[in-house]
């Protein structure tokens, strides 16, 4: 959970920094998204997919508690 949270925050920061640098560097009519923004989007997509798979595993009962823990 903490890893997902950290990666989500990192992805969000990368998107914001990438878009801010793109907006600040816009001197022509061509707008390109900075590589950091693309990396942030890919990271957020990966974490979102990971969370969705965990959600499905919880619903189907495939994600059991660790040994020593009970419901």
C-alpha cells in the first residue's frame, strides 16, 4: 500500500513538473509534452492497473491475509 501511494505521488509530481515545464517553454505554436510528464502518465497508469488487479483479487478472495492474521 505504501509503495502504491509513493509511486502515485511520484507520478503526479512528474506530470505536474512535466506539464509546467512544457507550458513555461511554449514559445512556438507547437506544443510538445515533456518526457517527465509522459513518464508520470506511464507510472500512474501502471499503479492504477496494479490497484485494479488488487481490487479484483480482493473481490474474488484471491488476496488472503498474511499468516498469523485473521479476519
